[in-house]
């Protein structure tokens, strides 16, 4: 049954107008974006199929490639491109907020941004948030990309990039595709090595986060590991 055949009060768009976007489920919000379904399936059904193929996780859906999204029956390349564009806009909006000093001062805001950026990547990725002397974001960038289980990180290259960015401080982060946010011994040794190397050029390592799926990103600073 098409959504247009549903009772007015049950249609996602009308529910959003009446009650606000927070009242809608993930599938209903996606259905509004998709607009139409396929033969025998409403836009809500299609949205549920799309979420189901990504374990019901919006973060995993947002991290999917264009090609992966397009393989969902009823999506195709055009809708996949629209979805990727919407996810990228969300990331850019969060990045824009991160340039505000008050947002960087909040560990939760940093966690939310990192979760969206790293949580469901299929391989390990090591990123840096370079900050100026007032702890304002200069730039966020990926420094190293590895495999499913490890990333090779070179302190010399991190220091070199810090000097190129004219950074006074940095927040580092990497993901664990395994879904476990606990730091390994290698993670702790690397963090110590990076903190010492950066200190030699007067760049302060403020924190190092580990991001893993739906788990709360782990902060080395809060754990007393810096």
C-alpha cells in the first residue's frame, strides 16, 4: 500500500509537521527523504529494508559506500547519491560546529562528532583534530588508514604535520572495527610516544579517543592514560 493511501495522521510527512522530527522513527525520517517506494513496498518499507541491511544502525548506513547503498533493491544510484549527500551535509554541519571553541570544550560534543566520523568504518583509521592556541579547530584530517585490525602510525609524521598546520594542540582518535573500545597495550604505548614527540615541538596532546561502533568513545584523558 502506498503511503498516500494511509490515514493522514499516520503519514510520516504529516506526522513530522504535526509533532516535529523527533517524534518520527529512523525509518519514517528516511522514508520522507526517499519520497517513494517500489512496487509492492511503501517508502517506509523501503527505508526499513535499507536500515535492516545495515544492522538497523544509522551510523553504519551513513558510512556505507555509494555502491553499497545502490545495491539495495529500490534505491539505485540516484537515491544512493542523494543519501550520501545528506550524510555529508550532516558531517559538515557538525564540523562547522566544532570550529566553535565552546563545542570543543565539551568532551561529549567531540565524542558525537568522532562517532559519526569513525564508528562504522570497515578499517582502522587514525585522525587528528589540530587546534590553535585558543583550542579552536584549525583542521580535522585523516593521518593514517590501515586494515581491519591495525594501523601503522608514525610519530615523526604526526609531528611533521603538526608543524605544517601550525598547531598548538591536538586531539587524536582512531577506531576499532572490532567494536571494542578498550585500549590495547600498543594503543597506550603509541599514545605515550606521540605525547612525548609532540611535546618536543610544544604541541600539547589534549586527548586520544578510541571509537568503536555504538560503544561510548573512550577518552585516554578521562582514563588517566595521558
